[in-house]
C-alpha cells in the first residue's frame, strides 16, 4: 500500500503541494525561528522552491543562502526535489 501511494504521488501533481506542506512543517527547524516567522508562503513548482516574504532584508539574506536552502530542504525531504530557489 505504501509503495502504491509513493507511485501515485510521484506521478501526480499533488506531490509538489504535499512536499511544500512537509517543508512548512519543518521550515523553522531548517532555517531558524526568525526566518520562519517572516516567511509568508512556501511553494514548490517544477523543482523550484518559491519563498514569499514582505521583509526586504530577509529577501536579501535568503538570496545569499540559496545553495544552503536547497541543500537543507532536499536533506529534509530525503530526496533531491529542489533545484532552484526563487525569493519573492
């Protein structure tokens, strides 16, 4: 049953949304309390992680941490899901 669910999710468009929810659950652990507090939205579209924030200083800081974010998120998900990060 578990393998069937994994196969379904792999072929489904729901996988990105489910992974984004998984990331939201551990975002504070991955990036810290301050960044998590000022992050408004997290989405995954076509192996790209979209991070939305209204705080200009945070956006600037996240731009410098793109590689680290990709590494931490992929490690948290247990597979290479994210290839790029876009800060909005």
